[in-house]
């Protein structure tokens, strides 16, 4: 199942300045695309969207609070 991950900011590399307005399309264990959220949801209308607070980055880097999951 493909998932779009979107946060307030996104780092393309560990040293990159965080950028606003981008989202990441992930299929399985691979990044398939990095593009504006509207572009990805338009191309994949049934895609699951996960929203994160803070900054997403490569190598599973996430700067910000984690989502609380219900049991």
C-alpha cells in the first residue's frame, strides 16, 4: 500500500535546509516520489495520507512530537 507522508517541513538530505510544501510518497520500503502534496494525491487519489508534526527527513529522521496511537 502506498502512503504519502507530509509534515510542516521536509529535509531532502541530512544537511539540507527544511522545506515547506513537500510530501513523500512511499510504497513498501521505497521512496517513490517527493512532490507537493496536491500533486501526489492528484496522481494517487486512493493513497493513504499520514500527517506528522515537525520536520521529516531521510533515514527515518523526524524532528517533532510522535503521533499517539490508540490501543
